[in-house]
C-alpha cells in the first residue's frame, strides 16, 4: 500500500509541475526536491523521466475521456455538451503551460503519440457523435459534412499550442480555445441552435 501511495504522490506532483512549468524545464531532481524525497526513491517507481512523462500523459488522457463521457451523459442537448466541454477545457488550460505539447512532441515522442491517438480516435468520435446528436435535435445544420467538420474541429483544438500562432496572440490558452470553440459552434448551428447558444452564454455570464 505504501508503494502505491508513493507512486500516486509522485504522479500527482509531476502532473502539477509539468502542467505549470512545462516538461523540459522540470527535472527528476526538481520533482524529488519538491516532494522532500531522494531521486533514488523516484527511480524505484519510474525507470527514467520518459517513463514518468508517459504515465502522466496516460493519466491525463484517461481523465479527459472520463470528463467527455460524463458530459455526454448529463448534458441536456448537443450544445449543452459543448458548453460543458468548454468549462472543462477552460479550467484545464487556465493553469497549463503552453510549452507542454511542444515539449512532448520534441523530447517525448512516445507520450506525444498517446495524445495524437487520443485526439484522432477518441476525441474525433466524440465530436462525430455530438454532431450527429445536434442534427437529430435540429440544433445543427443537417447539410454539414460530419466527417470534414469533425476533422476540422480536432485540428483546430491543437491550434492554441502552435508556438507561431501563440506568439501572435495577446491572450492566454483558455481565452484562445474558448474563442475557437465558440467560432466552431456558431458555424454549425441552425437558428434554433443559435438561440440556445445565446441562452447558455447568458447563463455562463451570470455564474
């Protein structure tokens, strides 16, 4: 039990440091020091930083899937599902260092491949399902090409992490992603859906 607790503590602290400061800038020494333990202790659970990063990303992927599944189940309609996702993404991005994905892609390709697989398979299917739901509910335009729009949404979700794009903005990740998601949503809705967006926006502003 102590071993499991230690491993979970290391993962939790590593997630916190990586998300806040980026992955490259945090060493195993930094993690050990912040936890008041020796680096040798960390190596009892993780062979190297690469293995630790992989474990952190695996956790984040599973967490994302749990949130998405929950939002789909409890949402009133397809647009409500999107707004719930926006809340989740805003909270996550508010404390996320924009260099995280760049660091993963350049220095931890195996972990980055987990992100790509998650985006291209799981998130793509979540978006497709939401589009189909919105069309059934007459909230999304029936003539949209679901496959094209789903692929577009997957790609646009990664845009805030593009260093070139980010350097041109005077806004944080959360604000950029919110603008992109609202633009996407307004582009696919019917008049009925448009009115519902305004309703949910007013609701958000009051909370």
